C-alpha cells in the first residue's frame, strides 16, 4: 500500500465524525433533562430534578466506560480475523444498539423513571465505546504511514465541522420537536457506518514476516512486553505527553465560556464564541499543519512547535486579553493546537512495532486522552477556587500542562513515519 485511497479515507473519517454529532446531543440535552425539575435549575423541560453535582457524576459515566472498554476492544480487534476484516465487526455490530438507544433518550426523559433512563444511557454509552475505537483506527489501517498526519487532519476537520454544524442543526430541530435531532443524527450515524462497511476495504495484515493467522490477545500483549526498552520508553512518554495536552485542551473546553462571562464581561449568549473562535481556526489550519509535519518538519518537531506557540499564547491571554484581543489570540491558539493534534495520534500509532497492533496503540492513546479529560475539570476547578473564583487562572493551568507535555515529548525517539 504505497498511495492513499482518498475516497476510502473520507468515508472512513465519516464514522468517527458522526460520533461527534452523537456527543453534541448527549452533552447538550442529557444534562438538561437530568436537572430539569430541580428548583435551582431554570428550565421549561420536564426531567428528573437532579442536582448539578449528581448530574456531573452521571456525565462521567461515558469516560469511565471508555477507560474499561477501549483497551479491551483495541486488543480484541487487533486479534480479530474474519472475512469482513478486523474492525468491521466491532463498529457494525454495536450500531443497532447505538441507534435504538439514541432515539429512546428523548422519549424516556419524559415518560420513564430515572432507573430506566440511566439503564438506556448505560447501554448507549457501552455500545458507543465499543464502536468508536475500531471506527477511529480504521482510518489509519487504510492509510500508509507517511500520510497518517493527513489522515489525522482529515479526522479532525470532519469531527470539528460535524460538531459545529451539529450544534446549530440540533438547536433548530429541538425547537421544532425534542425528538427530531435524535432521529436525524441516528440516520446520519447509520448511513456513515453502512457506507464504511460497504465501501471501505481493510488491508490484509501480515506483520514483520509473520503469518496473517489470528493471534490471541495474549500473544499481542506478549509482543508489547517483549518490545525493546526504547520502544516502551517512547510509548510511555507519549502517554504522558497526550495526558498533559488533554489537560490543557480540557480546560479550554470546560471553562472558556465561564471565563468569557466572568473575566471579559461577555454576555452569556456570546460566551461560547470564545471557544468557537479557536475551534474554527483549528479546522482551517489542520490541513496546513499536516503539510508542515509531512513536507517540512518531522512529526515530533511539528508538535513541539505547536506546544511552544500554545504555551506563550496562553500566558498572553492571562496577562493581556480583552474583549478585542481575545479573538485573534484564540484563533492563534486553535492553529497551534492543530500542530499538536495532527501529529499526536500518528506518532502513537507509528511507535507500534507493526500495523498488527494499531488497535491496541489507538486504545492506549484513547485511555490517555480520557484520563486527561477526567483530570482537567477537576484540576481547573481546584485552581479557580484556590484563586478566589478567578477564571483567568485556567490559562496558567493550560500553559503549565503544555510545558509538562513538551518535557514528556523531548526524549521520545519513536513515532515518525515508517
């Protein structure tokens, strides 16, 4: 496989992108239904009347399920051998459960007990966790190592665009009928999965002279244990690098709207635009960032450049941001984040000894990201409280986390294109 098949790459990227649509609905409306009915929560919806703290605990359920499911499914998909391929059974079989439970969420929010609602959410999150890892790594299975930075950019652009368009469409459809966005997104997800299943052909796996017969999960783990120290050290350092970068990114996701209101004095309706400015720049700069990592710099150097731009920019926001300067600064932050994102996943995948372990290494990356997302709001919330409810401190947390990510990246010797 010397040249990428761009059409298959695009189709493969649509599956994880459609999953972003699902998360838009989940993160936007499930918290509203969980809290609706609480005297301290103003909403015209009917719901279960839970407190914000209890709702927060429930919303971590997806991350906790992912921490358990991702590594298991990653190893199992690597050891799967079928006439359909390694990944296809793992992203198609959970699909009916995802689509059904997604459609049931708005109905159960109005007509069931909390126990039934949470049971449906649990099935939905479990099925989604099974699907997401294999669907994500499928894109890299069909992409030659040299072009995996471009694949990461394609995935980021597709996911980011889907998230923005999904948020706008969901708001319009929800106003017509609450069930409507869930029906539409279910249809989009189903179409994306069906298109990938029909059109995308997984390459045959034959790693390092070994036969392509089905390896057991134990054999795959044995390969990891027998890796040279240099490989293991680089993999561990990339885990820490990913963890710290997602602590920084998690701050931006969780607290920039609150920062806009409390520090910059923006109206609540406009506060989400702070994060959106960075997101739009990320989408626009993802493909140029992949070109930098492919044609001019190595992956490690490109990511280091992104971090070395991001950390000082975060400090500039902390000291000098105003309602005028925040927009170009956020745009530059989004562009620098693209330099990190388009290199991070390809580096982890190409630090694997062969493509026979892509699912396992992708799962390792997902676990590191999830841990970063879990730790980020906890660390940021503590810092804000320690600073006397000063949300400006999140930029110091971001800069510090990125510096730690850079220190973890410096000794890495693996992860360039093979």
